[in-house]
């Protein structure tokens, strides 16, 4: 069976309604009007009018006038209604065909097209959610491109170093030594860390990281983390403190992910704090619990602050590359916080220290 399009169906349904309406009108009119007219004439005769042989002419004349009137009504009414219904059907279908054309453009890689606003409420909502989807897709696509670009850049550096050493060792221009092998091992470790981080980042960004939220008591988790990190601290290093009320309301969060975020924040704090203190604070506020890691380290310049959560961003690339930072940790942390329904913020003053804090919803 041949498929009729939406526009055709709408038009056809209008035409059917119109034909039914007009034919009912005409049938009923044709049947009743002359009878009523004859009755009317009889009434006139009854009240003393002499109609005589004009009566036949009158009836014929009436029928003729009625027939003409009906014909013109059908012609004018039918074509106006038909035209209008065609226009309405086209107006409803046009945004849909437009949407189809835009999805085809999307498929061929052009994600910048958007649906225009529509004054039919349902179609307007459809266009709005279509546009939201398009914007999301565009964001994902852009991030993917950036990621591949950043990634090749990040991988190239250690690869070039390893290649240089290996070639030097092979043709004898570099003497094999413990130091050389250690450097090679360090670069390969860096590559491995990068790959691990990337895997986690890509999962986190795509939202595939499983998050098992549960009612979580923060105090024991924070205490055990502080304990773990204290064991790594050197004598002359910063002091690690915990500042958390005993009666903290339960958070709704995934303990493993919260630990992952805190390990990252504490790791950074330790790396950038020579002396002073690193304090883990927790408090509750209107429907959320906040956890903060406050350090008295080098701090972050105001111009750099907006970038710290961007992936691969490091305030001093050369320094951090050698110290092993990949600039991925904070972007993973941000994603993990967002996946649990919270937000992450940073405040910092150069030379005074930094505060990274994140919120979690209350259970
Ligand atoms: P990395 O693996 O390089 O630490 P992050 O995403 O965790 O990556 O951090 C990004 C950058 O933010 C770091 O390279 C550093 O420059 C800056 N940063 C993060 N935490 C701190 C901190 N507590 N104090 C000063 N700078 C920080």
C-alpha cells in the first residue's frame, strides 16, 4: 500500500470533513427548504393573499435561487476551505521536513544548524528539545576533537624522549647508564599514567563511570584518609588536620568516588605545599554537605584559576610535566562531583594557599 505523507493525510482529513459537512448541508437544505417554502405560501394564501398561477412560478424561482446559492456555496466554501486546509497542513509539516533536513546535515558532520522557533506549542517544544540535543552533540564532538588534539600532544613528548634515548643507545652515541634507564623508565611511567588517567577521564566525561550513591557518613571516611596520608608525610612537611563536626548529616554519595576526589585534592595539596598545613574541613549547609581541602601552599594565580578544572591544564607545564602531573586529576574530580549531583569550587591566593571545596547532596 502506498504511504500517504502527513501533509496529505491532514489535507485529506480536512477535505473529508468538508465534503461531509457540505453534503449534509445540501441534502438537508434540498429536502427541507422547498417544503418550508410551500408551507409558507400556504400560510400566505390562508391569510387572504391570492397567489393563483404565480404560485408555481414562485416555487420554481425559489428552487432555482436555492440551487444557485448552494452551488456557489459549494464552489466558494469548498475552494476556500480546501486552500486553507492545504496551508495549515503545510505549516504543520514544514518544521518536520526541516528537522529531517537538519538531521541529515548532522549525519554529514555539520552540527551548527538549529531549528527556528515555531508558534505551534508542541512543535515549539520539539524544536527546543531538538536544539538542546544538537547543542549537546556539538559539545561532545568538540570535546572529542580537543581530546584527540591534546592527547597527541601529550603523548608525543615522552615518546620523543624515549625514542631519542633508544636511538642514542642503539648507535652508541649515548652510554648506557643507570641514570639513562631510570629516565626511560620515568618517561614510560608517565605514558602509563597518562593512559590510565585518560581512560578514567573518558569514562567520566561520557558519564559511564558507575556511581553507586548511598547514605554516607563522612567523618569515618575523612579520618581514614587523613590517616593514610599522614603516613606519607615527611617530618618537615606540612601538617595534616581534620576539622569536621561529629554530628555531620549523612550525604548521598558514592564512598569510593568521594575518596577518589579527596585523594586527588589531597595529592595536589601535598605536591604544592612545602610547609604550613593542609586541613580537610566538612560542614553542612542548606541541603548539602561541603568538604574542603585547605592548603597553605604556593597558590594559583587569579588568571589561572578559571582553568584549573580544564583537562591537561597545568599552571607551569614544564615544572609539572617533570613532576609527573598530567593536568587531568581535577577534571576527573569535577566530573565525579557533578555525577553525584554536587559542585566543585576553588579559591586561591598566590603565596598564601588554595582551597578546593565540593558539595554533596544530603541523604
Ligand atoms: P595534575 O595531575 O597536574 O596535578 P590537576 O588537574 O590535578 O593535574 O591539577 C591541574 C593544575 O592545577 C596543577 O598542575 C597545578 O598547576 C594546579 N593545582 C592543583 N591543585 C593545586 C594546589 N592545591 N595548589 C596549587 N596549584 C594547584
